[in-house]
């Protein structure tokens, strides 16, 4: 990662840490697919993932931990492992305000609202 991307990631981490204790709405738009989740944010950290031979899993992610739900068209389900991961290897851009954050990567766009 470059110094610039490290600064961007630190800025994202700082913003998310300010939201600890808040109920977040997370939407992930990837091509024509939209995933919706909610999360009561307890912890935020950068996690190094296990090596991936097919290059699908990013080596580093921002992990949001807390109890949450996956929102389906026919209801809700418990968020697996009480965590949500934001890949950061190919971070293209991000925008933040007091109420929302938008993170764009090479694979998806994430909209996070409190």
C-alpha cells in the first residue's frame, strides 16, 4: 500500500471509530447486485486475511464488528460472525460526512449511514 492509501485508510478508520456505539446501515453495490446489512458498531480494525490463491479475497480488510442483520427481500437474518468486512486493497475513493460514508473499490461501492 502507498503512503497515500495508508492515509486514506487511516481517515476511514478514524471516522468509523467515531461511530462506535451507533447503529449502521451498510449497502454494497456490486454490478447489478445490491446487498443490505445493519450493524451495531462495537469495534473497527484492519485485518490481514489468509493468502488467497485465486486472488478473490483482498489481503487486507477493514473489519466492522458488532451484532447485525442481513436484509433479504423476504426478511432478515443474523449477520454471520457478527462482523462485516470492507476490502481495501484497491481503494479508489471515499467520501465522508457526519451521517454517511461512501467507499469505492475496484469491485464495489459501499454506502454506510448511521
